[in-house]
C-alpha cells in the first residue's frame, strides 16, 4: 500500500510539541544511543523502530493499567498502547530530523469478546533515499502479530479485513489525532479506556 502525506509541508512532520517532546533529555539520550549503532539514516529508522516495538511493552500485553501518552512518558514507563508507542517512535525519529507522522486503521477490537470497530495507531515515515513514505507498526509482536521493518512490502501488525468493515488508513497526518488524545487524557485506567476506545477520529 502507498502511504500518502496529508500535507506537502515537510516541516509539519518534524515539529516538537507537548506530545512529541523530543527535546526531553531522556528521549535525546536514547536517540543518541541508538544513533551510535546505525551506519545510515535508514538503519537508524530500523533500529529506532525495533527499539520501540520490542523494548516498550504494549500496556495490554503486560496487564498494565497506567495510561501513557507523551513520548517521554512512554519511554519512562516502558509501556504504552499503540497510539502512545507511535508518539515515542515519532519523537525518536523527529529528533534526527526524519519526517514522521501518524496513520490510523479501523479494526475490530476482538472478534469474539468485543466485535466493535475501533481505531489503531501506527506511524508513517518519510524515507529520503526512496522519496516516499512507508508505514511502520510498533505495536509490539506476540502470538498472531508479527510486524517487521520493511521498505518493500508492508509487514504491519494486523491484516485489514474489509469484509468485516475494517478500514486501512493510508494518510500520514502530521499530528496525533485530537479525539485520540482526548481519550488518552480523559480515562484514568486502561480498563476504563478499553470501554471508551476511539471509534472516530477528528477531521483536520
């Protein structure tokens, strides 16, 4: 699938703000550590992606009730749900002037226990040497989920089942969605959030 930028203003995908806070000292330190392992920008993207995917747990996978949202907060806690993990990855990449944004898919939460359509968050990253965007899903792998870094064929966490009403999101937005941020900030625990997961996103 071909990811498409929401705006041609590439600087919009490099901003530091109160959620993508790559000016935070801890974020900068991790970025420096990961950057030292990379021999190219593309390699850094892969290393940063795999760090967030593998070293920052998905909150639901470890039964964590605390909700994280801000990139540095996710890093300090060591966990976050999909949206939160996408904020951290964006922060680590923007820290190195790599344009990064946010994509959203509409997926069924659980086929048997909760067959409702909710949003899932991942990243869009601009690959300069290819002059195109790719999508990366740092949700975290587990049984039945095997997302990988790939610049040729996408290897995301979840296949889209259009026959069940699921919808792929190819647009790369420069900012985390307003409605999703509201949900992360309003709910006090992950259990509470799981009963109030986003079913719509804010049109820009």
